[in-house]
């Protein structure tokens, strides 16, 4: 059980991450690539990704076990700057990790995995590689290269889909925050997280007590997080809670301009797309556009099938939000490279 203890100041400091974190998604996807759980959400992704992998997983396997602790230095705060700059900023921060911290966290990794020695000397060579900010010859340089190569194979092709799922979750939590403040936001988190003020409890493989002590908490929704939320092992690091988003389909890359996009014609559907810009339930959509509830549901379904909208269920209602492609179309810009597959069936 994980227990996160809040003060009044911490409730005022609860905030949502601006988007998916490239390094958190990279590390957590490495858990998913090695198991068989979640076949509907991850099965096709596993099959496609494994065909693109070469030898980059060897070093990562030494640092990221299939279960349990992995070093905190693998997910620095700089990675939260967004995909375009977050990945490289995070990798540079990782490359500059002090040698003392690396040794301390690798020692924890060895203890947690009950390793009396380091197979192949991989962890020891990494600890002795030094920060090496400018070079790629040391242990950290090899690690950065392996993470970048793995990310390009396993995460980057699916980023629009990952971002859309995280954005949909952010819209849902943001609405809860506006409706009832931080207390309502914490109450709407996925079911493995339970808000019992002033403590947020979570299913967790070990007993942990995390006291925020006025620092607040960053909520980081994650596509590749599954079943169990994740926090840093080091309580001195800025508190972040990584939790799973809701899945209704598997990530995939599809061709541009499928036949469904040809149906996106006419004033009413354009108005529907604009009405969804900041998130909208089906009843709100009908009211904003002046159409019937059934018509609003049908329009939302067409937009969803075209990859322009993501729909999440929240209680008895559903919340529609724009995907990156939908937002680009609304702004009049071209679609981003790599579209994700059509969403699975969600009743509007």
C-alpha cells in the first residue's frame, strides 16, 4: 500500500502535468514490452515494436527489471517539457547525473532485486562511466544512446496516440478540478487510487509512506503505466504520481486521409469540432451546437472514427476531447506526422 499524506498547502499545490513525459513513457513501455498483460491495449504494439528492436535492450534490462524498483535518475524532471524538447532535455539531465547518485541508486536496485553481484558487470561499468555530459563513450553515454534508440522504436511512432490519451485524461481531471477543487480531482483518479482525505491511498507492491510536506503533487497520466501507479523512491525528489490512463484501443500508425475523413464536410460538423475544443460531454455538445442529443452523439462518433476526437466515459456521461490531429485541423494547420488508429467502440 502506498499512502500519500497531504497538508492543506499540498492540496493547493496539486497540479496536472502539461502532457505525457517521454522518459516515463519510455521506461514504462519497457515493462510492457516484456510481459503479456493488457493484450488489447498493448498486444499489437508489442508485435510491431519487437520487430524494430535490436541490441539496445541489453543495457536497459540491467537497469529496468520486469517488476519493482528502477533508478529514479532514469526519469528526471526535465523530461516533462514536452515531446519536442522533453526527450533531449531529459536525456541530457540523465547524462549529467552525479556519479555518487548513480552508485547509490544502483545499490538500491541490486538490493531490491536480491542480486549479490552484477551480471556481466553492466551496472558497475555504468556507475564508473562518470557524468560525461559531452561524450558518449562512458557508461551514461551508452545508456543515453540505448534509451534514445529504444524510444524511437517503441514510443515515437505512437506518440500522437499517446498524447491524445493523456490529453483526454487531463481534460477529465481538469473538469473535476473546476467543479470541485483538488478534493474532487483526487476523488476522480482511477480506481486503484483512493482519496481518503487527507491521505491518497494506492495499491502498491510494497508499503510506502510519502509525506508531501507542503511541496504539492504533480499528477502525471501515462499511457504505458498499467494497474499500479508509480512514485519516486527518493522522498527528497519533487513529488510526482504517475498513474494509468483509460484504454479503449491499441496504439497504431495509420495512413493519412482515410475514407472517413471525407465525411468531415459541412457547417454542423465543423461547429461540433469547435465545440469540443476544450472538452465537452454529449449533452453539452448538443446544447452548444443546437442539435439533438442523438445527432450530437452521431457527429462525435464520426469525428472519433476519423481520429479527430477521443471519448472517455466518466460516470454516466462521456467526455469528448480533441486529438492532436483534430486540434491541428481546427487551427487550420496540417496534420502531424503519424496518425494513430481509430478508437475502439465507445457509446456516445
